């Protein structure tokens, strides 16, 4: 399995890149297609409310399914799939009920009637997302990332083409039309996902309540963790949207965040392949020592990419904002210079959650994210109140810095992970990168510390806190 990191890492990177590429390309058109207030409402709907729901679903289902399915016996495999699918359907039903009840409340609170229609339409979209997400998790658990890439490419690519066609033919559109296009894109993604996931689909004839309980016990904490993490990322927009002219403020802030989000690509790609590997490593002979090595190398690999990206953005913020959003949003350039610094802390935070979950401590991860969210709400509330848009960016950066210190202290005490090792390892990845370029893409010496023997995974039950 020595090619696992190269092959699956490339596919995962391509998947995350395709999602971000189409999202960026789509939003570049929407910046120019919608009035700034309308764009702000769409951003708040899609990037705040919808993203929180989708990421929460991932937390409830993904890590638990991947953790138990990677080492499941032939007998337990279909039982786990059936139990996970049942949880997915239950979550969807609860989400639909929440959306239908809360839609008018959100619309009235923010004085944005369009939110009422958008949230009710998204309630329908939830049904199309049931198979899409389920297929992705099953393939990840089977260490197959090809179908995940193609499903994401199809979903995001279809929505991009939908927006392009409308723009070229009409020049503008309604928010409801965009929401209906989002539903169609989810259906397309689900169909493609099924094609690639079909070989891995084996369901049991009855629901095993033992596995249902086990998946829920693990997934509930990860659900809370992801919910808190996504709120953490979108707290600024919830506060900004409540201010006078909030939709326009959200739109300007989003122009900066869209560039910043591009730096999430290597972080999220590494997390998706690190979790099944670190979970098996924790269960194997290397134990915590193997997990420590995985964490330090993974963060170093991400930072090797992140540091040059941050420097480029700091130097050319105005140029990037003009290209992505246009001169109307040039105010976002200085905000971008602050938000891009998030990228120096996010790799540590994301891999912290991945590692803690993989060693069977989802409750610990949940408590950390709850604390981080509470701290952010307090800091951002006053920072935005006193300094407006710039306060939103600076308040979030300050929170990242505080939580970074706390997380690293915990990792050092529990796993002997040293933050300095992540920095010491960065030159190694630059050296490898130059060697790959010099050898025209050939990898002559794969990273030894990242090679994990997956031929004989060991199943060891862990106590979930």
C-alpha cells in the first residue's frame, strides 16, 4: 500500500480542488450577476445555513462509518451500512422539519423575505443529498476516492453550467431559481456517486440496533463537533447580517473569504485521507507514536504549500479581489490580508480534530470545538461592534491564535506531539517537491514515515468518551 498516499491524496486533492474551483468560478459570475444585497442573502443562505447543515450531516455519519467499516468483518459490513443509512434518513427528516419551521423565523429576524423561500426549497434538496453523502462515506471507508471525485465534479460542475447558461441568456436571475438549480445539481451528483459506489453496497435485511447505537454514540459527538466548527467559521456572517445593511457587509466579507477558502484545499484533502490511516495506526502496533508522526508530517506538508500562498495573497490582495469580485468589492482587500492568515492556523485545528477522533475521543474534540465557538462569539461580537468588517476578521484571527495554543498543549500532553516538529519537517517537503519537479513528476523515494501497512488491519475496540 505504499502508493496509497500518492494515489488517494491526488484524488482527494482533485476532489477538493474541483469543488473549490467550481465554487469560485460560480461565485465570480454571481458577484457580477446579482445586486450586492441579493448576493449577500444568497451567501448567507448557502455559506452559513446550508453549509452548517451539510457539515453537521458529515459529522454524524462520516467518521463513525469510516472508523468501523475499515476493519469490519464480512458479517458486520452490511449491518453497519444499513444502520448508517437509517441514521442518514432520520437526520434528513429532522432537518426538513427544522427548515420548514425555522424558515419564516430567519426571514423575519433578518428582515430578508427571500430566506423563507430559499430554506423551504432547500428542505426538498435534503432528500437528494441522502444518497450522495452516503455513497461518499462508503467509498472513503473502502479507501476508494475515485467516485467521490467524480460525484463532486458532476455536482459542482452542473451547478456552474446552470449559472453560466442563465448568465449568458438573461444576465440576471432570482434567488429561487438558483436554489432549484442547487437541487438538480445534488441529483446529478447522487447518480454519479451511485455508479461508482455500487460495488461496495451490501445492505442487511434488518436493522441491527447494536450497530445503530454504536454509530450514534460515536457520530453524535462528531456531529456536535462539526456543527460547532462550522458555526465557528460562519459566526461573523451571522453577526454581520444582523447589522444595518447586513447583506452588503456579508457580501464584501465573502469576497475575502472566497480567496481564503482556497487554502482549505490541501488541509481538507489531507484530513480525508489521514482519518482512515490514523484510525488504523492507532489500533496497530505503533499506537500513539504512529499517530504523532502522521500528525506532524501531515501538518508540515500542508504548511509547505500554505506559506507561499499566504505571502502571495498579502502582496496581491487588491489584484485578487478585482479578479474575483470586481472593483465594487475592493474594500475586501485589506480584510483578505487578515483572513488569509487563518490558513496558518487551520491546518493545526483540522488535523487536531482528525487525530483526536481517530484515537476514539470524539467527546474531547466536541468539547474543544464548543469552547472555541463560545470564545469566538464573545470576541467577534465586541470586535464587530467596535470595528465593523475589519473587527470580524481580526476577532476571528485572535480566536484562532488562542485556540491554537490550547490545542497544542493538549496534543503534547496526550500524544507527545511537538509543534516545532511540524516546522522542522517543512524543508523536507520542499526538498521532495523540487525532486518531483526535477524528475518530471516521478516519486523516487516515497515518504517512509507516511507508509502504513493496510494489508492486515487490526480491529481493536476503543472506549468512546
